């Protein structure tokens, strides 16, 4: 399910369309929906990082959810580089909507340093990532 067609659509603060896909910004989360057939690596995804930094800045904790509504590839060897590019990106999740995208999410999960990142529904991912980010924000206020 596309995020714009979900119950969360009324909470989208801003959206940006890029060549590789779309970014939907919420208060503490960005949902990315990459286009069909694209290949994501550290070089061609810089415009996504620029948008994330522009919206969240360099210090506000946030999470990113890759909503795999389309089939695309990710250069797994760049996984560490992705996480080092933005220090305040605290949580990452992947939502798989079919068998192939769930398998891809499972593989991506093995290359990420955070705990479980793969979810079956956008609702599970949004609720989980939102609560984790909110908890980090509360802890940083003490």
C-alpha cells in the first residue's frame, strides 16, 4: 500500500518527488517509495540525503521507512555508508508487500546495524519507528 493511500496520509507534512522516487515527510519519520526498477547506491541517492537533511537538520532524531511498493535494487555494500551520511538518522525500516520484496527486506536487514528493520505492513513500521524515535527524543531531553 502506498503511504498516500494509507491511514497516515492525512499526517504527511510535505512530499518531494525525485527521479528515483518519492519522499513523504512526517514529524519524526520520512517514508521513501522508490520507483520501479531503479538501483540505489551512495552516489545516486545524494539528493535523498539532501532532502532529509533539509527537513530534519543535523541534530533532530528521525527514522526512515522504505516502503517497497515497487521492485528495485540496493547496493548492499553501501549500507554502512548510508548510515554514516546522516548521524541523526536513528532508525531504518523496510516494508515488504510481496514475497520478493520481503526477501529483499530480509537481506537488507542482515546488512544493517540496527535491530529488526523488516516489517509486513506500513502500519507496523510506522508505529514501531515512531515510538522508537519519540523515545529517543524523550531520553535526549533529560
